[in-house]
C-alpha cells in the first residue's frame, strides 16, 4: 500500500504544546489557507488540543491530522507535517 502524501503548514497555538517522548503524536485539526501577499498563500494548522476521543463534534469537523515529533515542544509558528483527512472520494 502506498504511503499517504503529506505536506507542511504553520502551527497556530495559544500555549506551548509538547509531544510525548518516544512517540510521534497526531492531533486532529483544521487547515486554513491565508493570503500572506497577493496571490501567495500560507497553510495555517489549528490543532484541537482538547483531550478525549469522546468529543465527536471536534473529530467530525477536523480536516487534517497534524504530526508532532516525539518529545518536541512547540510554541507556535513552526512548520509541521500534516495529513489531509478525506472521508469520501466524491
């Protein structure tokens, strides 16, 4: 099976966020295309940092999985990998 394509975007957070040591973390989130100059766009990633998979409404609105490197602390503005979530092929 081919590996899913991923891209990079800018992480947008209010508080520092640390991924668990020795474990790659994936957070649900939302992607926004922001025009930084006329005709030039930046991908901004807004993670859902609320705990618990029981929060179905957050999971249902997510359109990306944001990938965080093990043991790394993020403060916002870092370029990180993300994977688009495609619920259907139509």
